[in-house]
């Protein structure tokens, strides 16, 4: 998919200095499209963002915009399987859309259909033990043979071993980058990145081509890894580890967390032991994960059907059909944040907030901790 006028509008909006992801989603919900946001008067934008930011959005294009846009166009032109996905795209990852902070724009190379499959994240230390690497490969291969995709971050160590294990099982694997899609990081895994794409996998990034790998990118990258997956397996991790961030984000998104125990004397095991103490499931074999995740996968699939209005889903409001109310239909049966509902419905923020209050007063939804909304099942 080549860069086009629609992409240029998305890119121009998201390149606005100081514009955060939540603010971008709020503007998109209020004005329906990035082009409409960019054409809006500053006075209209100030209802949603501070005055200086409104002026920046409506003001002249930054000097660096043209150069960065040309780099994007060059990347899109480098392969037929390269494309972008936005919040309104039917191929946008449905499970990621259910999280608190879904990226407005994703760059993808490979097979985007993998984003809708049942997947598990496997993460861990960049400096694993030989046994840790072997475990990551073995678990990834076993999960792949059981029909699950494997999501990881292409980092050296456990991440790379997880991708390799999935490739060994001819399973789909998704590598989420902490840099632009043209700059796989670390460079030593560039060949692995190419193998992933060549063997039916997918490279994914929210960072534009040309974006270097900097430390601040990786915690944000981790929320995508967790959000794409039904659960996260931590193979080896120290107590201060990015893998524990991924596990925390998975837990906050209502996803399962698994951890492999190790020696009480090994630094690489201390993070896993901490997770187990906090409630993560201790696993010794892939069967331990599959036993837990099968029922979760079924509930998640049902919820995804509900949130997309699929009429095969059995709802409670009208004898088995999806609810007629568009907000209830968008909510589905899993908890969702206000930002997620704004993205799904496309409603103005004020209208959606009023409707949610109405549904709450009617007892049809409940407000939960963490800013989540949940449909109330009627008996």
C-alpha cells in the first residue's frame, strides 16, 4: 500500500509537536477524520486541546515534515506487503483496540491477518542463560503447533529465541519494533526480521520510518506486545526488566500472565519469581499455558465478535441478537476504556460521555476501576 493523501493527513496530524496519543484520539473522535481535524479552525480545536497545540495543528507544516514523509513513501515503495493501519481500518488488531492506549497509526510489513489470530506474547531477558533460550524456543514452537501465534519484540536473547521457535513450527510470529520499520533493532537481528516476513510473519511498529531506537520507545512498544496477545509468558527476567513492564501492562489489560520459575540463585529468575508471588501462573510446560488459555481464548473471541457487531454472538439484551444500542454493541463483553469506545464508535467525546452516563443510570453498564466500562449481563 503506497502512501496516499489519507496517509499524509494521518501523518501530518500525528507529527504535530506535543500532540499526545490520547489527544489525537479525542480529536479524531470529535472531527471524524485527520483531514477534518487539520481543516478545523483553531477556535474549534481549542475545545479539545490547549491553545498552543490548537495553533500548531492549524498552523504551517513543520520544516521536517516533507523529508519525513518522503522517507515514509520510500519505505512503502520498497515492498508490496508494506502498509499502514489506522484505528478505523478493518484489519486493525481487534485485541489492541480493546486496550487503554491503542496506537492511532501502525506500520506493518508482512501478513496483517496475523493480527486477528489468537496469540501469546513471549518475552524475557536480553542476556538469558542457554536454558532460557532453549525454553523460549521450545515453548514458542509448542504454542505454534497448537495453533497460536507468537508475539515478541525482536530483541536479542529471549525475544529472538521466541521468534525462532515459532518459525521452527511454521507458526505466524509478530515482531513489534521499538524503532521505525526500516530500522530493525538490534541490527544483528535484521536477518531474523527478514526471515519473519519471508515466512509468513509480520513486522509491526507505531514509529515512522527513520525513527531511531531510543530508550523511551521500548516501554510504549511493550504495551503493543501485551495488547496483541491473550497472555504474556515471561521466560527469564531480572527484577528491573522491561519484560516485567510488559507483564504489568498485560495484567492491566485483563490478559493472562505466565512465568517460568528458575533457580533461587539466578538473577534472571528473580523477575519471574516476583511475578509468581504477585499472581502470575507458574508454568513448567506449554500444556500449562494451553490449559489456562483455551477458555480465555473462547471468551475473548466471543467478545471480539460482540464488539464488531457480528450476529453470531449471543447477547443478552434481545434474545440472542447483538444489542441494538450502538454503544453497547461497541462495548462488547470485555471491559473497555473511554478512548477505546471513542475509537470504535467515532462519536464526539461529549456525546459518548452523555450516552455512557445514561446507560449507567439505566443499569445497563457499570463503571469499573481504572476508567473501564463493562456491560451488565441481564439474568
